[in-house]
C-alpha cells in the first residue's frame, strides 16, 4: 500500500460528523455506567483485591512490576469514584479530552492491579478506546465544552481508522495463536475441548451449554475450529476496507452471542468498542434537540457521580430475575441479544436498500488485500518466531496458554459441597460421576474460578495467612457449608481425554483442612 492510498484510508475511510461522534460519546459513557457498572459488577470491581495479601501480587511484565504489592482498599474506593466522575463528565461533555484520558488511565490502573492477581481478561481494546476517541474531538457538540465555547467545531475521522487497525490486529493475533496451536488439525476439536472444560470444570452449564454433550457430527466441530480462526485472522486485512470491516464486526457480534449461549462466556465490553462503527451520523439526525443551562449541569456532574458510586446501575437489579449456575448475568446476556438484533436489523435494511444484491469485493478492496500481503507475511514471520521462543504472550489481547495448546495436559479446579454426614476422603477419583457432594458455583463468592487454580497448583504453600485469605474469599457462603476443593487434571489419550480428580482442601466456616500429603 503506497503512501497516497494509506493516507486516503487513514483520513477518508471513516467520515464521522460532530453529531455522530457526540452520540457515540454519550452512548459509551452510558454503557459503562449502566451496563459495565464499575465498582459493582463482578468483573469491573477492584475493591476485593485491596484485601489480598502481597503474596498474591504477581504482576505481568509492565509498569505494575514497579509496585511491591496491592494498595489498600481505600485506594480502589477513590479510583472507583474518580472513574465514575470522569465518566459522568464525559457523558455531559465537560473537559471532554481530559475526561477521556482520565477514564482510560483509571481503567488501566485498576485492571493492572486486578491482572496482577493472576486473572487476565480481554479488556485492552475497551481501555484504549477513550484515549483513541479523544483525538476525534467527540466533544465538539452536544457538550458543555461546546456550549461554553471551549472546543473547536471540526472533528477527525482518523481515530476510527486507528481503532479499526487495533481491533484487526487484536483479533488477528488471537486467531493466529489458535492457528499455531493446532486448531486446524482435523484430528482434534479444539473448540469442543475448550467447551468441555468450561462445562465440566468451570461449571458453565446454563442456556445451550448442554449441546456440548450431544453427539454432534465431527464436521460441525471442525467447522467451529476453522470458522473461529478464519473470522479472527480475517479482521486485520478487513480493517483496510470499511464496508468489509463492518461485515466482520457484525459476524463477531453474532459470535459473541453464540459464546454467551453455548460457553456462558460474555465479552460485553467489546460490544461498545465495535459500536463505534455503527452509523451514528444517521442516528444523530433522529435525536430530539434540547439544551440544559450549563449552570444546572455543572453541579449535577458530581451529584450523578456520587449516586453511581454509592448505588451502582439500576439495571443490575435485572440479574436477580435469573438464577444462573455459572457467572453469567442476565444484564450481559440481554446486551448480547440486543446487539445481535441490531446487527440483524441493519443487515436486513442493507439488503433491502441494495435490492437483494449481496455485498461483494470491490476492486479497491481486492487491491487492498494484495497490497497488504507482504506486510502480513512479515507480521506472520515475526509473530511465529516470537511465539516459538516465548512461552507466553506476544500481544496482550490474546492469551497464548489458554488457546494455543490444544491436545496438551491441563490443570483446573472444581468445588463440591458436601452433605453434613458425608466424610472427607482424600482418594484420587477418575470419573465425574464419582465426585462427592454436589457442584458449588463460585459466582456467589469473590473468588474467580481461574484464581482458584493458584491454590490447587501450589498446595504445598499453606501458611496461616494463606488459609485465612481463602476463608475470606469464600466469605459468608461458607456458613453452614462444607466444601471440598479438588485439583482436576486432564490429558489426551488415544481414546479421548483422561481425567482424574485429587481432593486438596476441605473448608468449613472456620477451618481449612489440607490433604495429608501437603500438611506443614
């Protein structure tokens, strides 16, 4: 791709209006405050990590390694309030660029400490979004800045091109990791293996998850593997063709709905990132015009922020209407369904507008594919070399150990609730049907299922502080309960997958009993 074409793509591929960007800014702030609900929803609440001992502080490579442990709880309380304040300021367009940068910075700090406890989520695109969009001048209208004459009227479209490239590269690296890990091997079914692990080990058995146990054709499982890799890797070249890129985004929204229904895993924070490429320009033309006096809005900003900090989102009350055994929430599921309906509705409207003609590659798009071929080949070569010599991550948005080691042994944890009369046995078990008690969901505790793996993979480090930490993480759920934590190991065999379950820890409200082999 020569410089002229690159300039054209960067500055002309996406041409937002001031009203369209303002509508997206407001939608982003409302989405974070009412759907993601910082400080109150499980995955956007940083308060619990302020109570973890410093022995849990294992920061990934980066600035978090400058710290020696977790800050106290009051630090995260202040972080959450400042985050709510910056989001409300962004909503009303007050000091919009500063509010955008504060939002991204506070999210980065919070997730930096959260990920230092071992669990890493795919949120970097969401964290980067307010920084990228701050350069678009999305506060040019429908904002206090505009009403007070503090901002220019012009807007820029190149941040959307940059965001498209970031999305493309993030998903491309996720797909390429799967490619290197053997997802296209016809003798294995990586998607089914990941699904089975979520179903039996993590306990995600809601909605359509039971289909994993159905005798589906082998070709269907392989289609899932290939479809996932092709969809994710296709995002990077598609980023250079706006129309095709929107098609890929639509497919990814439907893909996220399928993972919610089948795997009970949601990536709801990514939906608002994809939403940047909706036709906000057209939507803004249907928004009624009204204007509140700045003297009323300015004092409302801290008041709304305090209300969000103290009470959280009222939409979270919906979660009480559905009792899922997994960590899935009704709010997140509804957001995925609504996003899919928007995509389907846009697709139908588009087909009607084009009189039934299907989207085809234009000469410009085909030329873009050819021109980026050499660049992609270079990226593939460098990425392959780095992955081959590095047992971790080349790009922080794709977790290499999770997806790239199809067919390799793995270790997880499962928790069972024992009846009062059921004795604790430390014998190794070889079948799920032989497990004692009944499944205990971790969604009602402050302990993430992945974090629990740290306990069962290092069972020989059981000092008093670690035992008290485990009791505190389970919290009031231990009242009148007896829990048994088992280490689960799986390994491939010629006939399938072999599992064995090793009891590690028995818990009551005030005692922690360790397997005799690891007694101090």
